[in-house]
C-alpha cells in the first residue's frame, strides 16, 4: 500500500489571507495577473505591519508586539510560494 501525500491548506503557509478577509489557497490562483494582485495585497500587508512595528511606542504592550511580529513572519513566509506560483503561471501562459 502506498501513501498519497496531499497538500493540506495551512493558513500562513499555502493559504493567503487577504486584506479584505478572504482566504486564497496558492494553488487556486489560475492566472499570473490574479497572482500579482494577491502579491500586491500581501506586500501592502507586510509594509503596513512593518510601519506599525516601527512606530510602536510601547503603549500596545509586549503581547501586541509579539502578535504583530508573528503576523509579519507569516506574511513574509507566504511570499516565495506565491512568487513561485506566479512564475509557473507566466511560463504556462507563454
């Protein structure tokens, strides 16, 4: 008997949560343009979190900072997989 590996949707790894709250599985992206739109949204979220961390004056507390840093790490981790998917789609579209 042979085990079949299937990729489960894992938030923060292969599922991108967009700024409007929608969840998009990276493998469900069907065109390079759609992928680029999602990448732009992801980049905007990364920049927003970085700005919040840069201007944090400590009033939000250490728990807020830890959560923001965790969110930033997840967003940064999603980027290479999405870029890879966009590249695959661009090659397929040619």
